[in-house]
């Protein structure tokens, strides 16, 4: 299949025309309008050094249903100790910087460029991008960020400087999304880490059907806050 070069106007080709590795298009910008359109069509940007902006729609797609999250016994014990305070949307840019600075096995550099940070901070200011943060003695020690449209959360990246910090933040976020009756969390591509939480691969066609259905509901724009019963870290899990 051909790889599409995007024009100046914010349009995308059909997701099912992506290459086997999910690559669909190149070029374009990172304006809020284009980014929101991309996510609404099951497409996301994934910068690669030395290339124009690359846009992907992989098949299959990794998703987690909030009510199906699995928490390992050790993580439940960590949550029970109430070591971390979990907050939402209080340090979005700092979480992105933390994710950018995290070095991952087999990965050279980072795809979280200055342009990506600027673009997603703009979405955060519009109420579409959100962070879940783990704080220890008033110090940010981990978290994650993503986009929300309809009743779907599109996870982007997570990091931790203290063991289990991002996992506890993720568990708290999923619990909150379940309370808001979110339909799914898009984890994009398979990782063993997300699989341990209960995320599963589904065909892209099924994913797009789920996406179309959830987008019929209005976006829950931020800033987000945890419900009162979830403000205690020891209760930040389903």
C-alpha cells in the first residue's frame, strides 16, 4: 500500500489503508485540530528522528476495559500502604518531561520531542489531554499522560523515579475512568507491561467500531479530579 503525504489541511486517509506495521501517513503538523481529528479516527503521531511526522494506525490494537484491570498482589499491597498521593492534571508538562527523560530498553533517544510536548500541552490547556501523577512527600515521582475523547482514554506514555509510582497512578486513573463509565483505554501497541494489567489485542476493525460508538458521547474535558473516595492512595484501585 502507498504511504500518504498529508496536505496542509487536517485530513487523513482511511486507517485500514495503513501498512502492515501500522504506518499510514507522513507529514502534517501537530495543531490541536489535526491531533483531535487523528485520535477520533484511530490514528496517532509517532515521531522518528530524521523523518517527517509519521502517523500510525496499527492492527491489531491494544485496549484495556476499565472494569477488567488486573492488579498483581504486590501492587495491591503497595496501594494498601498508601505511600503515594495521586493527583490528576496538576503537573501535566512535568509528567511529559519525565516521560521524555526515561530511557527504555532497546530504544534510542525518545519520540517525545519538544514539538510533541508543545502540542500536547496545548491540548491539555483545551481540556483534552490529562495526566495522572504520583507524589511522594510533595515530590512528583511518576505518572502518565494521554488524550480523552468521548468516553475513551488514549494512553501515551508513563514513567517513574520511584518503584511502582506510575503503576499506582495508572490504577487510580483506571478506577476513576470506570466510575465515569469510560468504555476503554487505548494502549495502542502491545507491551508485556500493559498485558499484565489486563490489556488485550483486538482487530483494528473492532477497535474502530468501539471508537465510533464512544465518540457519540461528549468529551469529559479537564481539568480532571479524582472523586473524593479515591483521593486516598490506599483506595485508588477498583
